[in-house]
């Protein structure tokens, strides 16, 4: 952690802020929970005119055993932004969470903000409350690597989704048949 940031956070009445960056396919959102902050030439605001405001940031916890960490944030978006945030192509969008400190006298960041979380958007779900909320469930890259690849089968539909127009599996008929190592091939095989 940056020494100036540590000094500021350990000093009397520190003003810590979170800086959240969401990189969607068509735009980038920069939120903060402390008014507005300029960092790296970019302005982080409490309210985005297009995507609303943050409502809650889940506490960051380490995974235990063979579990990797996950994280969530809740936002209050305008109804027009829900489709963009919950779109299929938004899944996998990079989200970073930094912790910084603001000097009360100047309004500038002190030191370099510390990266707390680097995650991918996994699932967006609408909250049930009086206000419109959208919960963004996020997953770390490490957790993504631990997921089973059951949906990634050698089928024409999946292959065309990854490589549109490539017709290698169009007439494939045995893609789901498992042949175990050192086991005899089925009688009708050509192998």
C-alpha cells in the first residue's frame, strides 16, 4: 500500500473513498462514494447520469479451501440502464474496486489508491424493494477458472457462438458421447 495513503488513513478523521470502475462493452462507468474524485485524469462521481448510483458494496472476504472469492455490489440505476447492465454481452465485464483517501483541505487524493478487488461481472439481478435496485454479482478470474466447463461442449451451437460462421461441427453427431481413457470404444465406432 502507498505510504502516503497509509498515513492519511491512519491519521485523525480520515476521509476514505471507494473508486469503482465498470468497463462495459459500450461505455465505462466510474463511481465513487465520496462526491467526486479525479484520479489518473478520470473523474469518478457519486451519481452517473446514465447508470445511476451505488447503493451498497459487499464486504470483501477471502475464499476458504478450494473456493475462490466472489463479490457483489448493488446499484440504483434508471430503468433505461437496466438492459445495458444486465445484457448478455455485459457478462464478463471488468470491474475494479480501489480504496483511496481524500485530503479534506484540497479535495485531492492522497497517495495512490489501493486495488482491493478485480472481478468480472457474472450475473445482474433486479432487487425487490420500493426502489429499483440491481445487484451485480461478480466473480474473480480465479473463481472463473475453478468453474466446470459443462456448457462448453463440442456442439455446433457452442462452436458457432464462439466462432460465428465456422461450420466445423455442423455435421458432428457424436460430440456428447464420452469415451473414457483406456476403455474400449463402442462397437459402432470407427476408431
